[in-house]
């Protein structure tokens, strides 16, 4: 049984976006990237960019390490892929990311002409691919991205919940008045 609800949204005039057999496999790779992030103090969000069944770039958040507000997983992967392919036009690629992209990343996805976007967990607070905004479906823009949200949603969400729970735990421990003086 599928542990998640997959929402397929057709934001273009092209045929409805259908899940492809390899989508879950690549989302697993994005999840593996996300799982690496907490080891270096980063929020567990991972992304993978694929073209013709080849992984062009993979990565996770680097905002803390780089102290760069734009170093979201999607931006990291888009930059790496553009460098790798020596072009800003990432046409015919699919971006897999464990969390619904924010407005900045959704904008970058449109700008880089990515064809398909598959994400894991919905982000009702900051998501810009159907939650609070729907940038990939914006008819005023000259490129539209096919979007599917909710693939391996539970797994993606669990990584984030565990990370923030551990962080809260560490915080309350360090501020606890019962902590013995060392
Ligand atoms: Zn973002």
C-alpha cells in the first residue's frame, strides 16, 4: 500500500504528468541526500536532478555552512547541474526534492527551464508549488513546469520532524535549570 497521497497537477497544456517507474527511485536518492544534512547541522532537505535516467547533480541544504540564504537544496543542485552541463537551460530534466520548493526555488526552477518537478512533503507555510503560491503553474510566466507533489511524503516529513524534535530536545536540555553545573 502506498503510504502517501500523490497529487498530480497538470499546469501546462502538455499531457497530464504521470508518475514514471523511476520516480520513486530518484526520490529515494533525494531522501538519502536529505538524511546526510543533519550530520553537518543542516535541515534535512535533499534534491536530485536527473536527465535521461542519469543523475546530473545531487545535494542538500548548505545554508548554515555557507551562511548563504540562497543555499537551499534545489539551488545547490541547479547550480551544480548548470556547471556540469555548461548551460543554464536545464531542459528535459526532472528535479526531485524532498520538500515543496519555496518561492525563490520555484522561481529558479522556472528560470532554469526544468521540465518536471517531483517533491515529497507539502509545505503549507512556505510552499510555492501549490500550497501558498503556485509559481510553476503561473500563466503569466513563459515556462511552465509539470509538478507532482506528495511522492514519499511520509518519509520526507519524518526526516524533518525528527531533526526539529532533536533540536528542540537539545535546546531544552541546555537551558534546563536542573542541569548540573559542570
Ligand atoms: Zn527554497
